[in-house]
C-alpha cells in the first residue's frame, strides 16, 4: 500500500519514531512490531520529496523461509493496512 503525507522539512527518523516505528537494519526502512515477537510487523519504506513523503507500507507475517532469501509472507493491501495508514495520517494531523 502506497500513500503520501504532506510534511514540512523534517527529520524522518524522529518522525517515524513518533509514529511508533524503529529503524530496520541498514536499508533505510522502518518497522512497527505488533507484539514482542519479531513477526508480524508493519514494514515501511519512505520516498522523500520536497513537500511530501511517500510511504510504501506492507505487513510482514513471517520472515524469509530460506537463508539468504528475501521472499517472505507479506500483505500489501487490506483492512489492517488501511487502518495503519489511517492511524499514521491521524497522528500527523494532531
């Protein structure tokens, strides 16, 4: 799921932390865990533009099955992702 949020110049690390997300490894993405376990978690990639940030969001249900692979069980649409998108937008509006 992709969506855009209007922003003024901002530190994206602080922005994402304020939304409950943590940096994910060294690839510039962010995750928000749904429990104390590693999975499931929301996984967000950011594309920063001058006055807007595009967020590409999906839900990782479990990790890669084979070592060295990136394939995983992920959801890219649906009600749960729409609710997370709405939560992010609502937090930014307040």
